[in-house]
C-alpha cells in the first residue's frame, strides 16, 4: 500500500491563460506545484501586467504552501549567443528575490546552442543574488513572523487573524504550522547554521521551506519518492535514511555524523532539529536546539566550551 501511494503522480499546473487568474487560489490549492508560463501568459494579458501577475502567483503559492516554478524566456538570447543580456540577468535576480521555489530553462537547454552555459549562468546569478540577500538580511524574519502573527494574533480581545487561521486548519495542521514557523524564527534569531527535519511525507519540510529561513534545511525521509519530491522545495537538501530503525536519539546522531563527514556542518555550529515522526505509529512533534560536536551533537544546555557564542 505504501509503495502504491508513493507511485501516485503529482500534478504541476501551468498558468498560461487569462481565464486562470480569477481562479488562481482554487487552481493552486488543487495542484501539487505550479508553473508560471510567462511566454504563453504574456500573449494573453498586457505585457506590463506580466511582472505583477508573476509576483501574485508566487505569493499565492507560498501562502497555500505549494512550490512555484518560474519559466519562459529567462535566457532567451542564449539560444544563439554564449552570453546573456544584462536585462536577462536582472530578470533572474528579480525572480530569486520574489522567493520562487525554482527557475526553469526550456528552449535554452532543449534546443539552444549553449545549454550548459545557460545552466551555469542561471545557477551563478541565482546563487549570487541569494548570497546578497542573506548578507543584508533582507526579509530574514518576515516570512516566519508573518506566519506566527497569522496563526496566533488577536485584535482588541476579539477574534483576529489567528482565530481565522485556526478555523481554516485542522488541529494537526495548526500545530505543525506553528512548530515550523517557530523553528524558523528561532533559527534566524540564533543564527543557526542549519535546520534538520525528520519527515515521512515531506509535509513539515514544506512548511519550513515556506517560511524561507536564512539557513539551509536538511530533510531526512525514509522513501525515495518523498526525497525526490522535496528537491523542488526552496532551500531543501533531502536525504533518504532509515528513520528510527533503532531509537530516535541514535537516528538523530547518525544524521549529524553523516553531514559532518560530508562537511555540510562543522563542529561548534548550532542546529535546530524538527521532527513529526517517531519510532511508533504515534506522531511526535518536537523542536530541539543542538550543537555539533566531534562525536555527533549535544543539547544546547550542554554547549561545548569551545562552541561559538550565538
């Protein structure tokens, strides 16, 4: 049954027509991911509306927790030429600053004369833009703060946005969203080097990605299908491991040792650990703060003497 469930295909909705815009929320909610097809969309709406509609779609996807892919004409000149135009470079940077989950090449890599150069340009511009945003801490707290306010705010003692959010979510969803928003806020405040998340369905990983933390998210799951699916999420680096094949503490320690061997974390760094799985069928949601040690990890209360001050 588990393998059959994992084999169910995902649906990526391509937003390319004017008629789709009034029904955007419904389309995004019914999709597993959304693609902004700017080429086809630009033929149906005024050109000056394309950037605004693109941003509206990316924001709607983030609000409804669905991955957003921006495609079409990112590096059109590189179909023939080995270097992009300055406008194309600025366009890529703008998409990154809108916090879209993914950028996609089409003709540039499928039929262009310089497919690998096109991919290199896309990667280097996106990476450089993200480094700039992190250096200047742009919107570092806004996503997590907005999420916490939406979940818990009250207005003049009456029902506010928090009550509306709670009414629209199941109890399990409400708790999960609160945990992930709190974990993101905590990681930003403590300047953590990474967030670890242990998840069977990828749901908690998607909620963390939605909050756009300033550090990478390492997601651990026990199925290849979920690992592949998480590759599309913003900021996620997924791994497949046997979840809690022994005891929970041993599993967490295995992941710390694994990432230390790969030099993705270093001794003395701070890591926020989030989980919604346990060694039994019961769901155990938790947030932990740990330091990386030479032997694995240590709880924050037992901070190593040589650990950097946060």
